[in-house]
C-alpha cells in the first residue's frame, strides 16, 4: 500500500487484509497500481485475476503493459495475479495479447 507521495506504507499477500486510516491510497499487484479508498468502519475488497501461460518445457513468460513495461514473469504453467486489464505476454521472441478479468483465471496456450 502506498500513500499519495508514492511511499510504501505496508504490504501483505493477496487475500490478506491491511488496516489504514481513512483516505486515498494505491496498492500494487505485480507493479500495476490500483487506486484504493479507505472509509471508516468499512471493508473494501479489490479483485484481481490470474494469468497463466500454458506450454511445455521450462521456459519463462513475461508480462508487459501497453507501454512495454515489464510487470512480472513466471515459469510456464504457473500463475501470476494482475488487476483486470489488457496485457501482452512474451515467451522467447513471440508475443501475444492477454486480457485479465477480475475474479477469473485466464490461460494463454503457447
């Protein structure tokens, strides 16, 4: 969790709660910022989706945003979580689009 100045205030695993005073913050999931609002006496949940590139071998896949910034990577057949949105995945020299939907598991077959 980050404040408006970009200072990291805390972190936790996905599915685990954090408590903060009222205000506007941002959270990052695999380097993708999500605007977060904290209200008194209220629990807010922000969903992500999972992305897996399925293939044979022990290669890695890389995930990029629309600007070409690398957001994360993992071995084939292992999932990464991202906020809903459009991304591109790369294995070797090949790139394909991928769309992540909140609360859903997405697989890109290689």
